[in-house]
C-alpha cells in the first residue's frame, strides 16, 4: 500500500532535509576517516606498542639490574606483537557483532543529480531542443520482521566474539608460559655454565698438581699429559656453555618482544607453585578455564545459531520503506514523498536455501565432534604433563642425592691423589662424575619448573 502526493510551485522541505542528512553523514564519516588516516600515517615511535619493535630501555629493562620473572611476563604482555594481533582480532569480532544487527536497524540514503540533454526530430528543418534537470532525494527502509534471521545472526556473531575473546586470553596465557620457559632456560644455561666453570677450575688445579709432582720427581709425565687433555676439554665445554647462554638470552628477549639484547641478570631462585590436585581435579580446572575448550563450546553455539539463521532465511521478510524527493529544476519546482511496505518471499532458488540449512546442520555436527576431540586431547595432554611432573620431581630428588655422592667421591679422590694413593685416572674420573652430577641436578631442577609452566598453560591458568 503506497500513498503519494505531488506539490508544484511550492518550496518543499526536500532541500533542508537533504542538507541536514548530508551534514550528519559528513560529520560521522569525517570522524571515521580521520581515525583511519591517522592509523595509516602512524610510523616509528608513534605506532602503538606491539605494532613496532620495542627497546629494552622503553620497557624499563636496564643492564645490570635483576629482571624478575613477574616483570618479564608483564613486559611480554605489554610489548609483544602477538598480543597486539590478538587485540585487533578481538576488535574485529566486536565490529562483526554490530554489523550482524545492522539489518534490523533503519537505513537511509540520499542522492542528488543534475542532467542536461539535447534532442531533435529526424526531419528537415527540425531544431535542437535542450532540457535540464536538478533534483534531490532521500529514502529510508526498515525491516520489521524476518522470522529471527537477524537475531540468529547476532547470536552467531556473539558466539564468535566469545571465541575470539578466549583466543585473546589464550594468546596471553601462551605468552606467559613461553616467557616462563625462556626465563628458566636462561637460568638453566647460566647454571650449567657455572658447572663448566667449576670443572675448568678443578681441571686447572689438577694440571698444576700434576706439573708440581713431575717437577719434584714424584709424578709422571703421563699424568701431566692427561691433565692437559682434561683441561682443554673443560675449556671447550665452557665455550659451548657460554654460547648456550647467549642463545637462551636471545630467545628470552624475543619472547618479551625485543629485537636487541640487554645484559640484565636473573633471579635463579625463583620457582613456580605446584599445580593443584590430582588428575580429576586438574581436568575439572581445565574444563572451566582452558581457552581451547571454551573456544570449542563457543563454536558449537555459533554453529547452532547458523542453523537458526539458515532456517529463518526460508521464510518471508516484512519491511517498511519511505522516500522523499525534491526537484529544483526545471521550474515549477516539485516535491514528492511516499511510504510503503513489502512482503517478500523467495519461491524457488534451485534448492540453495534448503542446502544452506543442511550445510549449517553439518557444520553444527562437525563443531560438536571438534569439541569432543578437544576434550579428549585436553585430557590426554594433562595426563601426560602430570606424568612428566611426577617424573621431574623424582629426577630432581635423585639428582640431588647423586650430586651429594659425587661431591664426597671427588673430595676423597682428590685427597688420595694428593698423597699418591690413587692415580690421576681415579682423580679425573671423579671430576667427570662430579661435573655430570652437577649438570644433571641443574637440568632436573629447571625441567621441573618448565613442566609446571606448561601445566599451568594447559589448565588455562597464569
């Protein structure tokens, strides 16, 4: 049903209405364009954190200062590019929610046009005639009812937003875990370098003792040669240990978002708390907190909303529309307006709409299967990591006992070599055992902390 009137020789409201609408659109558009152009123009230090590579000085990490583990995590969450990417993905999901509901809100458009044309009849003596026109118009439409299509689309977008929010949280959890592991790896490699430094000191002492014995006539040249071989091997091992420290520091800097290094020191005594409970308790925590499981649940909700949306598309749409136009030229000026409604129903589209419903149902079933798979994978990962934790605790206890025994054996072998009771082979064997036991104790100590960091990430906990 449409109602329309024409008015001539009157100054209608079209020009004022169109000018007002155009002004509002220009103001809103200018603000959006200004933000877009500002983002394009940003460079160097103007770029937000995460969109550029930060320096340690900017993050407050200075050479010679102790970098606490908690501070390293804070720096990574603030400066690492992965966090900036996750934040923008979340922002896009939020925009998608607003866009999903746009069809349920009124929409308006405006236009203005000018035209000039010339024409003549195709007969002898006919003259050219010209015509000119200038007109403006504005139109509005509003979808009243669509059997829940827009509502389902909004529900789907909201579920996808929750999934993006969990992915954002997961990015932060993974960043925490990666920084912790890198931090403990640096501490581990520095402790191993200390083991190699001690081994070099012991081998140098052994070489000096062998040379002194040879000089006073109580030793053998073989002992000196053997001691020199052990000393060279200790120097080589120390060089490798130094390289391992440098490599681990590069990895830690990268996990924090730095491209350059800084000579900070670490706190080697820092430890993580033990994860809570047995396997059943850990699984319960994971079901509540693990982002991957929450993403899978949100994906099922989104797939279910997609089914509702596809079904709603089978039904008609009811909408209202209105228009206002104003002709400035030629005179006499005229204005017209109209309102109407529509009831649209697609009768046949080659089974495309019914196929869309079947495809949405298939996607829903796939999302449910993926959720089940994710639950099984989470249970397997947590059970495996729990076994690794138990093994790491046992290994640390055993390595501590072995180190104590190696220390006692080295002291005894050193005393016996000094008084000539044992050979240099016994002395070097005890030194090698001591170095190996020290390295095992260091590796077991930090392997336990790294396992804790991985377990907390699996549980969705910081």
